[in-house]
C-alpha cells in the first residue's frame, strides 16, 4: 500500500517481471498464479510505468480476455476496462494543464 514502494518496484522493471510470469503461467495453465498476478496488477500505479513496460503488460492481460476459465477472462476484461478509464482520465487532466 506504500506508493513509494510500488513506484520503486515499477522503476526497477517489476512490470516486465510480472509480464514474464503472467505469460509463463498462462502457457502452463497455472490459474492460481494468473489470478494472483492479476490481483497484484490491480494495486500497482501503472500510470507511472514506462510506456514500453505498460505495452507489454497490456498485451499479456489482453491475451487473457479469451482464457478458458471465465474467472480469469472476466478479471482480465475488468482490469483492461479499469486501465482504459484511468488512462482516459489522465489524458484529460493533461489536456487541461
């Protein structure tokens, strides 16, 4: 919950590590690991991540929209929807400034 720790995690390449783990877990069908990583992603301030890292995690989560387990596909869709709203809000704030 400490935002400085979460931002530090992002600055040290944490998103790329999570992306790698998420992709590997999907290949190996480790549903509990996938669910855990999706939960972690809900709490990270990804608007602070670099565009390259954000692109990688978006691609991985986007691929889970059609996962065979509805719980995972629904969580992936929800996370993508949440991120879309967040980034739209950030862009609107940037335009105002």
